[in-house]
C-alpha cells in the first residue's frame, strides 16, 4: 500500500491545486506497487492519471472553441492525425523532428532538472518542402490541436493594431495547449529596416520578440518562412532550433513516388525512369502530379499507373512552374 508520506503528499497537492505534482506522486505510487507485484493496481493508477491529463486537454480545447469573434479571425484550428512516418524528409531532418517530439513527451522530467525543452522552432526552406506538413506531424504525434495564425487577420494598416492582435494570440498560447504555427513568418519577422514603414515594422517585431521571449507556455511555437535572408537576426536568439528544408534529391524523389503510387503500379514499374522529370520539383508538386495520375486511373477504370502517364504529369508540373515564374517576373 502507498506510504503515509505519499498519501499526505497527494492530499496536499490536491488541496493546493498542484495538479502536476499530484500526477507525479500518483505515478510514483504506481511504480512502487508494480515493484511489489501489484501490477493490476499499478496499471489502474496509471490509467487514471492518463485519463485526467486527457480530460484536462479536452477542457482546454472546448474553452478555445468558444473564443471571441476577434480571436476567430486570428487563428484557425484543426486536429491533425499525421505521423512522422507520413512525411518524406532527409534522415537528419527526421531525427531532429523526432528529437523535438521526444523532448516534449519528457517535458516534465527535463524541467525538473532546470532545463528547457525545445518549444520554439523556426522552419526554413522553399515552398512545398514540408514545413506546413511538419506542423501537422508535430500536432498529430503529440495529440495537440494545431492553431494556424491567419496573417490576413493579424496584419493591420492601423498603427499599433497588429501588436495588439499579437498579444491576443500570445494570450491564447499561454492559456491553450497546442501547436501554434506562424506561416510566411517574414511578414512580421523581416529585418526592421527593410519595411517601407520602418517605425511600425520595428514596433511589431519588437512586440513579437518580447512576447516570444517572455512566454512560459508548454505550447509549441513554429515560425515558417521561404525567405530566411530577410529575417531579423534577433529572432534566431529567441528560438530554440532552426530546421532547414530542401528540395528532394533523387533518393527522396523515388521514396516519395513509391509511397504515393505503390498501390497503383506493377511490380516491374521502373521508378528510376521518372527521376529526370521530377528533379527540381518540390514535394508538393510531385505529390500533385502523382495524385493526378491516380485520379486518371480511377476515372478511366484502367488497371494501373504507367511510367509514361507519370512522366507526362511531372512534365506538366514543370511547365506550370515555368509559366508561373514567367508571370511573376513580368
């Protein structure tokens, strides 16, 4: 049975409202009982702690689902079920994301030793290379809601209003456990002297720097950009890690195509014949091309995807990118 000291500690934690310490003591009791051969009792205690934690998370989510009208325009929420195995990345990048997940799962243990887990991450790389997907993967792996910051609602032409809206977002970060994703972050994180209105840009960035440095939340804060060169260097000192994304190389092109098309191809499918057509495309563009040929097979009720069909789809994607680039250059 639990020691008298543990029972007293449980009661004290309950009365002062220290839920975290209450859970720690409860798990210590479970471990002690397991060592004495009382496995059923130990498992029941662990399950009760897990249910309590899940209940607390659901309560926070429910509270967020009834925000003010102003906050609804700043954040959109989703509940991804993606896993790390669903995304094709280099081994190095996969390991670094796995490390973030591991540290978050051991957040209490790390903080007990006076250390800080990685909670603020900058994601850098060309469009379509997996930054947004990473936000979904982290939320899915950790069982957290994904809150995406809506820049159209955040950025205001009125002086001081953007900083006020940032404060609303950071209040949510403090009060609601989740993954908060700032996409196209250079819109607020660009070097202060690059803006046409340097004074207002400086105020916005200074506000963000202060808020991100002061937050003690256990939420994850992700900031993604396609243009790292224009980010203010002060940002990098406030974040715990920087993840760099690149276009897929030949190995990862083949991995992605196999992952997408393997259920629709023959055993003799020649994957290496598609590499040249796919080189230079990002993960998103290759995925779109693969989905196009799958839809063609479904609609035409044919037996399987062929190399020629896939080549044509990849070439069309390259032509589409070229046309977009030309139009942007005009």
